[in-house]
């Protein structure tokens, strides 16, 4: 999970460094944010033992 987040941040940083259009940088940022939210939701709901029920 951390690798994907840092990879997305690196891709966004590279887009900014290459002076890409603002649309590309914002799109990369929103894709990264969506990935973080989805991965966090998966991590939180998955838990260490998903077979347990409360």
C-alpha cells in the first residue's frame, strides 16, 4: 500500500517537475487521492482476521 502511495506521489512530482499542464498534475493528484481512499477503506474493512464476525 505504501509503495503505491509513494509511487503516485513520485509520478505527481515528476509531472510537476516536467512542467506538465495543470490538468495532468491535478488528474494525477486526484487519481492518487482516490487510490489512497480505496486502499484505506480496503485495509480498514479487511482487518487481520476477516473470518471473524462481530
